[in-house]
């Protein structure tokens, strides 16, 4: 589980969206809720795995097709719950990138088998990135993912505290 990376990329995306839309800055409790929602698929799937070991640790709450159906339906009835579903779907998308970071540069490296195995369907494009960014048996891309997540957490917190301090003094 990539706790720092998932939280960081979620907070970073939310902060970027907040800045682009000129929405009010996040309060500290909102950042905590965003961080919790970022980890919710891992918490739910792993809890089910602990209760029933035959259940894989990444299944229902990591299935992007489920989110493609559920999130739009939730959006029609309860937008705040739909936002949480969207954040959970973002976790599943980040897990695909963790399996093989070349998914970030799609389609430069070919069509991928999105079944979480990390094997591209077009082999010739496999070796265009440095080897430490290769696939799951290497730790380099996990380190980059976690460090980038940490930087985005710092940016989101600094952005929220700066804007909240400016609003308080005005």
C-alpha cells in the first residue's frame, strides 16, 4: 500500500482543481477527509481480505468499471458521495500506474493489459524507460511515486494554510 503517494496525488489533484476553479481553500478537516477517501479502497478491500482470505486484496473497490457506473449514478442523487466515489476511483487509477508507470505515458508505450498484471500488449515499447522504472520487481518507481506524493502533500497543506491565513487577516 502506497499511503503517502495515494494521499499526496489526491490532495494535489484536489488542490489543483480548487485553484483552477477559484473555489474557497480547503480547511484542515477537509484535507483529512480527502486523505481518508484516498485510502478507502485499500482499507475496504484489505479488510474484506482479512475477513475472508479467499477474497483478493484488490478486487471490488479497485475495479474501475464499477466506478464508471456508480459515480455517475451517485452524481445524479448525491454529489458529495459521488465526489468520494471519484476519489476512490482515482486510487484505482493510481494503482494501475503503480503496476507499470509507463501507463502514465500512454499511448507512447503501446496498449496495456489493464487487468493489473502490468504487461503491455505491445512488447517493443517496453524498454524505452530506464530500468529502475521498469515494472513491479523494481523499487525505483515506488520511491518516485511516494516522494512525489510527499511533495504534493506539502504543497496542498501550504496552499490551504496560506489561503486560510489570508482570509483570516482580511
